[in-house]
């Protein structure tokens, strides 16, 4: 394993710990659970902008910068033996995946919260 991969794993690990700490604190403070399931009627965090959404935007910008840096390095003739190419390849793959998974999770929970809050009104209109 090259030095770029190792540095990338360390950076990725630190970033994931920060994200998990923020997610756990939001989970415990704002999400209402009843019988082990989320009560979307009482949980309003899915219907408004929160710290985790801001973190996701920052992470998306970081991902774009990593992908563009990788593109410039590869365009200038660098190969996978270059530690910077290794670093940006690993970072790009990890954070694109995390961003997409969060987007799916966020849209799903927002739709469930909308249905819980306005489901009766939406059913009456049809």
C-alpha cells in the first residue's frame, strides 16, 4: 500500500469519526422514537435545514475538489504510483459514496416526515 493510500485512510477515518459524532448527537437530541421506531409526526428535524445538511454541503465541495485535483494530476501524466493520485483516488471514491448514501437517506426521511405531517390532508385532496 502506498503512502497516499495510508494518509487517505487516516484522513477518511478522522472525518468519519467527526461525522458519526455529529450524527449521534443529532439523533439523540432531535429524533423522537417510540417503541424503537422513529415517530415522524413528532420529529421535525427532517423538515428543516440542520447542521448535518451543512456538513454534507461542505463534504460535497471537498469531494469536488478531490475529483478535480485527481483529474488535473492524471491529465498531467501522473500515475497511480504518485502518492497524491493515490490520496485523491481514495478520497474521491469514499466521499462520493457517502454523499450519495446521505442524499438517499435524507430524501427518504423527508418524504416520510411530509407524509406523517400532511398525510391526511394529501389523502383528502385525492
